């Protein structure tokens, strides 16, 4: 049906818009990042001057060894390390980093105190780190917290930065000018006519030719044909419209926590199955439980990636969403422990199959090896998750008709495949040929 | 409006509108001539007051706007889908994957049913009880299958109470300890069900040691006391002799319904092993002498209806006495049974249900002397340990006031004691603590009530048979504020352990004998030869003797009147699960009546008493009421069913009905037969029955009781089976084509082309009529697996039951089905056919009985598919007849065209509908629903799907693992519930499979083969081990 185009039109338009927005916004991000990197570099440079270590090498070492548990400016599993060199003796730090537990056992008062302060979490021993390495790391810890420089950069780059906004203003202005012109034209014409009337100038009324409209009305055949055409057309569109009832393609509800698939699956390339692990084994893909989130977010308490200012997705905004997660799961950042006060998140379900249709994720993900994106669309680009496919029966069936079953290396299919391909005389079998269109396979 | 005289009409008639017009100069008529209304409507008052109108915030226009907007908004809102919330776990348990079922091994031991089970859970909710395959020979009957629904019973007790007020468990414990200290020195009885639990026994002993004034008495609501007494007298320890009928060639049962609930039941697995005929292999022979028609009688080769007093004589004759005093036909049967028993030697066995110690002792002695291989006295059953004398003493003690305190656990004596004065006496006790799952008759009168959890929420163990152990583990967190009895005992004996720790410690120290706890827990069953210390309170031997002399030894104590045999129905058992709608709705295997208990009576006795049964216009069964009196106690208005095969002079009545406390209104069915359970004896004599007024409306789902010689159930005898070709006793129906007889299955006889089904899977179901005892476990399993709704008594009566699987029961009209055929074949002429066909409709006084489970036959040439106008039902390549509910428009053409009558129509919405207030109408009850199967809505047809959700899952699992499917992996709910293996399921395209062999079996036939539907369900001809006919 042509209706399909009609259905997709809004989504296509929005996609186009989204694409435009994204093009502009990514440039913004790129510039910001560059600026940020620059400031950071400058900061480390200054730090390097004071201390014996090399902060650049230190950064690499820090990220490789320490970052899993420590942050520079905030408490994570371990304490914040900013300026750690001021707090403890260098020698003490050397031995602490190489084997902290030995010191605790030996009864070093500072070590014991530190151990107790941090919930007795044992710090991994790093006997391989040389004094120079540790010096480098300490040097890196003096890196000043980069001050937000976004405002300056954006104003500096106004030309490219706020493109969409300016465009909108220009468009609006143009529209206003156009409207003004139309109004003026009408007023001028009215005034002219009035002047003409006042002056007694007779302008010819057009001869009352039978108007096109009247001619049309008088031609009964034409009226009949038009009526039929209109009826058919309206029926067609009405049908198309009615078929969309209960179809929620493009449904993108507001979720209690603004979870960005774009950041997780797109920017950070996390595999879908990492969180939706039951998709491989169960009929449901499963909304990940919050303990899955906490596997990473115990350490990632703030957002440092790209921002989308046009939509208000700032770093603070994202960090705020992570805090919502902490509240839901009952995680106290200060003590780095669970409080036990849980507030389960009430997500709004996006994909709603009716009860009478049975769908099994594992069948498609594990057995058929279908990419998640085939049905769920470009999730890795979705800032807000939406329903990509219509999820109608026609859509299911189309795919079952067109898709060949991958039978390699699956003992289950071997015999069936041999026999069926002999029967149909083909090498490849579609799901439909395997019986995938039978009613009872999905409706029970 | 005006006078007709003003009109230019020819008529001069004057029409008038009221008498007023007849009066001249009536002012009203005058006014009306001018005005429409007599009085002026005060429109000016209303509209003239402009100020008020304008001041009103709602003008007429606004009003219309609002109306328009709301209508539009409402209709727009209706188009939008609802917002559905999904709430994942905060911390997901490791073992739960949403959408994948987990199975846990557990055990039930509710005092009546003991079984090792497998519990299927989904997202932490138990949804189905299955058989634990590690327990060989164990049986999971219909009640155990249905027990999962009792977990989600909204009438359960939700918290402990003291004096009717909700209290915390701490306060409850404090109250109990305080009361117990007050009771020091006074006689307190701990009256419990049989736990058959070694750990509980140990705990109870610790408790009674701490409180020496407490004595433990075991009370089985349905007693096997005499058998246990006899065993104890003979073998020293208390127990019930166990029987393995697979080791018996001749089984003679005198009043023992061992395929039913006799001595705990569960004997059918062994019994059936020797009942499925194979060429050249012996088949056991089964004599049954009984009063009521039972499952055992229905499955027997020779069944003789005899009233209980004659059963005693028969038992005497069998064990060495003479047959004098018995009617000739009975005496003949006894002689035959005795000679076969003698010939069988150690392969013969006698069992009896006569409730006297003498009778039970006689049987033990006989089997012992003969060295019967089937009887196992070394490892007795421990499931029914109560002693009548002790229980009677408690009952009388409470009534007389000598017993001051009573703690009841898992029993409901106020309901089930046969003494009406007990209830009042109980209320006057100084101390009464009731442990109960519901506020039953006892709990509602107790001073303190402890809410018990369901066994699926509890820890525990059972030892149903010496050396065979089972573990109970919780499969869900307690739904309510309940606590186990054992947990309470630990608290009261100031033991700081939890019951789990206590249980585990006891197992590791005393039972496991080196085995691993975790393995035992995973398996759920454990075999161990350890000798446990005798902890169960056993009555002293002198108590037994007094019971023997005091007990109602048989029956002939009161002459005259009828003899009543009290029995338990397959569906209801002792009545614990009376609030379970699945069990209420399950038709009795024999009478096929649901939602009732009733007096079963023979046709001749009924006619002499003027009692009758008849079908009304819509086919439903109606019956008379009778008043039943035993020793001064009368139950009024007991519905009467005329039971073919009931011994003359005897009647039967099922226990477990007539409960009202904490039972939903709809399920307060039947009469309480425990009031007649004098001396806790299943046989009562001197029963007088009189007709009462009124007509009872039964919910009986089978209207035709006989086959009238039709080819529905095929039967033959072992002799014919062994000596003649299959075409003789299992012929293929022939049809005529071009005046040539051809088999109905030949392609020439077919209008349609057959699909090629040789590829992929092709599922077939086989039902072995020899192995089917009619127990009905499959009916409940189907209920649970497929979300089959409960429709209630009224709808059942209208034959609107929704069971996807029914078990048809047929009686022979003559003395056997073979005689029916003979009679039908000999009918000739109009007169003969009129009279004799009518006679064939009547069941015989002692009929042969046959059971036939019928579900959708999944015809390859399905008549239903061709008539569906919307193609809602269609055929799958795997042989299943699919039903797409959302496509069905409810024309019911398919049901009308189905020759097997297996399609069920949803006349109403059975879920979330207050008119059908069963489990699908409350949040708790809906937790039992299987999430893989849709709940059907009103107006659609439904039927057996051959559990396509299960076959699809098996296939998917294999695909995911990348392996071929082994034989035995494919299952349906009914086939896995069938402990005797009567229902078998599998893929016939796998030529090595068991099911393929069944298709080639000589006994195989299809139901109504002559219709040419080519079903995918096959039956195996029933073979009876009879020589005559």
C-alpha cells in the first residue's frame, strides 16, 4: 500500500530534522572537547612544573591502574586523589601503593586509619610500580579540575555554534516580511478601489460567464465521478488511518530516568546483550535490573561525554540522571555503600505486543542471529528510545517470508533442512517454508 | 386538536380527549384551546432575569462547548493505548531470568496426600506441580496437582490472632508461653495430622519433654487406624503394609479402593505395570469385591458388588473359611478367586478396606503365610499413623472436660469429629490453639490461631515410606504473615535455630548418612537405610486391644437398614482443599458430577425408596433428596445419584464436603458426611434412608452413560488378544466404493489430498485404555498448564464446562460391553429396535466400566477447519490443529461440526468478572496463570492445543543448543501428569521413538475412525483379563 509512505512520513521528517540537529550538535561537541583538552593540558603543564614527575605519563598510568577505584576530585571506591602528595609522605605512599595490606597488618597507624575510613575495602597491591611511576601518578593528581569553559567557547564560535537557532530566527523574520507584504498588497488594492469609487470611475464588472463551478455542478456525470473518486479516496485514507490504531510506531514516552541508548550503545559501544542478557535465553529481552547498571555506575558517577545543548542535555543533566539511579538503587555516594532504601524504577514500556501474540527473543537473537537493530532500529543513535518497527503481524510475516534460515552448524536443522530442501528443490529455505507462518506457532 | 365536527369528514363521530370536554364551558378546555399548557411555563422568570443569566459562569454555549469537547476527548483518548509500566528488579536474583521457568524439587505432606513433586516457578511464582521423575513409582494425583492453586487462596489466614484480634508473632509467642505455664499439670493434647516427618517428630518430642503435661495424639481425618493397629500388633512398630502390585499376578481386593485413596493411595503405578498386555507376557488378574463403585472396581477384571457385611464373609472364605451365607453368584466368584489365588502362590495378594483390626490382621496373616511378593512389611508406609481409640479418648476428654487444653495442627476437629457436642466443649476449653491455613471451624472457635504457610512456602521433610525420604523447600516467600508449626515449636522450646537450620542439622546428623545435603535438596528425594529412632508417638499395645474390642467390628452390630460406606472423592479427598475451584469443578471419574457430594444408591434400592434421577430438557441431571440417619444423627437433604454397580442394600457418601468456615460461598457445596463417621469407621450399619422433598440439580457433565454398542471404546479379552489376529478384535472400519469394501483409511476413500507430513516433526498422542485408571490428574494438569477457566456449578449443569481434556466414563448396559455389541447386532425389526435400543441406554446393575480421556483429536482432515468462516482454526505441519483466538468470531460452526465434541466456547468472560468469582477474578488467584498461554476472552472458541507452547519450547531449546531432539523430550501437560504412562506423546517422524511403536501396535485404533478424520490422537484397545466373553 502507498499508505506505508504516509505512515512513515512524520518519522522520516523527524529523522531528517534529527540528522540536521545531530550534524550541527556534533560539531559543537567536537569544539568543546578540543577546548577542554587544551585547558586540561595547560593545567597539567603547570602542575608538572612543581613536582618531579611527568603528569602525562602519570595520566596513562593512572587510567590503567587507579581509575577503576579512584577519581581525582570525588570519592569512589577509594578516596579522591587530588593532591594526594600533600597528604602523605612520599615514602609512605610508595609502600602503601605497593602493598597496603602489609602496612595495615603491621599496624601503621595512618594506614589502619585510612583502611577503616574506607569501609575496610582492600586496595589492590601494585608491587610492579616503580618509584618513578608513582611519582608520575602523584604529579598527575595535581591536575586542576577543569573549569567549565563552555560559555566562552560557544560565544567564540557563534557562527557555527548556534546555527539552528539563527536559522529559525531568519526563517521567522522572512515569514513575517512575507505576511506583511501580503497584507500591504490587500490594503493597497482596497484603497485603490475606494479611491476609484469616490472618483466615480466605473471599472468593468466582469461579464457573468457561467462560472467553472456552476458548469461543474451542472454536469451530473462529472459530479458523480468526482463523488465516487472522493469517496474511494477518503475510504482509502480512512482505512490507512484506522489501521494505525493500536500501532505505536515511533512511540517515545518520557522515562522516569533519561537513559540514553546513544551514550551507552553508541558512544561507549556497549553490546546490547551486556545489559539485556536475557534476550539470549528467554522470551523477553528483559529490562536490566538496577544492579546491572551499578556494575559500571558504581564508578561512573558523573557524565563527561559530549553534550547536546540544543536539547538541554548538558553534562549536569546527565549527571543528574545518574543521581536518580543512585536514589533508586539506594546507593550512598559519600559512604560508597548501599543504604537498603530501594525505589524500583517504573519504566514506561515501549514495545507492547498483545498477549495473544507469542514472541521469543532468544529464538531470534540466539538461534537466528538477528541483529537487535533489525527490529529495534538504530538504537545506538537514539537519545530517547522509541519504537522503530510497527510490530504488526504483516511486518512479522514479511520478514518470515523473506529471511532465509541460517542452518549451518546447528545439528537440529540438519536433517530437516536436507529433507525440506529436497522437497522444495532449493538450497536456501525461508522461515515460511519451515512452517514459520502457521497461526499456532505464535498464537497460543 | 379541535372537535372532529369542524372537520370535513363524513363521520359525525365526536372524539374527545378527556371527560372534561364533555362538560360545557369547562374553563380548562377553554384555556387549552388557546394555549398549549394549562399553566403558563415561567420562561420569563427564567430567561428574563438577564443579570443572573449573565452572571452564571456557564452559558448555554459554553455548556455545549464542554459537552462537545469532552465527547471528542473521550473518543480520542479511547484510541490511544494505555501506558504500561514495567518495573525490573532492583537487584535481580541470580537464578531468575524473566521468561524462563525454574523447577524446584519439593514434597507435599498435608496429612492426606504425600508425594514428591517438582514445582515449576515463573518469576518466582509457583505455577504448576509436576511429578518428580527421581521418585520412581510415586504418583502425583489430581489434588496434589491442584495444590498450587490452594497457595493463592484469598480465603487463607493472613496473620496470627489471639481472641480474634490480629497480633504479632512475638506477642503470640509470649501469649502461648504464658498460657502454657498456666496449664502446668493440666492435660493438654497436641492433636496433629500425620506429618510423617522425622524432623517434626524430633521437635515434637523436644516440645513434649519441655512441657510434660502435653501429649501428642495423631489424628487422621480419614482414618486407617485399624490397618495400622493390625500392623503394629503383628510387627511391633506402627505403619501400614506397603504393596507393590507389579509383583502380583492375582489381586483380590475386598472393599479396598487401592487405585483411589485406600491407605494413602498411590498404588496405580505398580498396578498398571502388570496390566498392559503384551503378547506372550502375563497380565495380572484382578478381583474386586466392593459396595461402592470405585476406580479399582472399574478397572477390575471381575467386579462383584457386595455390601460390607458380606465382605467380611468373603474375606473369611478367602482366608480359609467357607462361602456359606453368600449369594450363589458371589460364592461362585469367591471360589474362583480363591482357586486362582491358591494357584498363584506367592504371586497372589489380598487387600481389604474393611475397617476392623480382625480383617486387617487376617489379610496381613494371609499374605504373610503365602509369602506374597507384593506385600512389603519390612518398609511400611508411615502416612496414616492415627489411632482411633486415642482420638476418641481426646474427643470424649474435651467433651467431659478432662482435657483442658488442645493444640490442633493441620486438622479441623470441630468440622470433622462425629460428635456435635464437641464444638461447644471446644469453646469452653481453658486453652485452645489452632494451627491452620484458614479460619476453619476449629480456628474460628479457638482462642489463639496461628496462621500456617502453604507447603510451597515452607521447609520440611517427609518419610512416607520407611527409608524413602523427601525434602520440602519453599518456592516462594510467604505471601502472608504466616509461620510454620515447626518454627513455632523452636521458639517455644527456646531454640534459637531457624527450622531450616534445625532440619538441615537433623538430616546431616541422622538421615543423610554421608550423602550431601545440597544434592538431597536438589533431588527432593533421598533413599536411606538408616534406622531412625522411633519418635512418632505410638499408642501402647493395650490401647490397641481396647480399640479392637471397642471398635465397630463389622457391621452386623445393627441389623436392618442399609450399610453406608463413607469414601473420599478423587477430587476432594479429605476436604482440605474445599476452597479450590479446580477440584470442585473436576467431575468425579465415575458419576461425572462436579460441585457436590451425594448418596450413591443402587437402582433397585432407589426405586423401592422412591428415589429417582432424570434428565431435564437441557440435558441436565436432576435427582431426589434423601434424609440419611445413622444412630440418631440425621443428615437432611442429601442428593441421591443412582450408581450402577452399587451393591444392593448399601449406599455410599463422600467425606470432605459441607464445609462453610472460610470457604467462598460458591464452594460451600455438599453435606458434611463426617457427622456420620462414627468411631472413625468408613462402614456404618443400621442406616435408614427416607425420601425428602425437593429436587436437587446436579452439575453432571455426562448425559449418556452407555455406548449402546457403538464403536467408541474397543475392548477385548486377554484370551482373544493372545490367540486371534488384530483384525478380529481391532478391525479397520470399511466403507463401500463402487460396491467394493475398502478400508476407511485408504486414499481412495478420501475426498481430500493429504499433506506430506513426513518432514520435520509430526506429533501424535497415544492413550492406552488399559493403563488409564481414570484418576483425573491429567484434567487438573491441563487446567494449570493452559489457564482453563472455572465456570461454576450453574454453567457446568448447562454443559458449558471448559475442560480441554475430559475423561468419558461408559457403563455397559449388559454385564459386559461385549454383550452390548451382541445385543445391538441382534436387533432386527422396528419393534425390537425401539425397545432394545432404549434398554441399551440403561446401565447394568453391575456394569463393566471403561474410561476414555478425550481431548481435541487434532484430525489431519479436520471437520472444524473446513467450516470456519474466518480461518481461525487451521492445521499446522506438525499435526496440531491450531486455534487463533484473536481471529475467532464465535460462530461455533466448528464445535457443531466436531464429531468428538471437544471444542469449548467462552460463553462469558471468565477472567476478571464478578459473575465468575473464581481464581481468575482476584489478583492472588491470577498468580497461578501460565504466562505462556493467553487467557481467552468472551465469545471465542478454545480447545486442546496439544500443548503447543511446550513442544515449541522443546524445539527452541534444541535449536539454541544446536542439537537433535531425543525421544521423550516432547511432552504435553497430560502426558507428563500421567503417572501410569497411559498418555504418551511424541514425534512419529522419529521412527525410533516410543510413540512410533505405538502407531504400529496391534491395539492401536482411532476414535470414530469410520468418520475419516485421520486423528493425531490414537487409542490402544482395552484388554481385560477375563475368560468369559
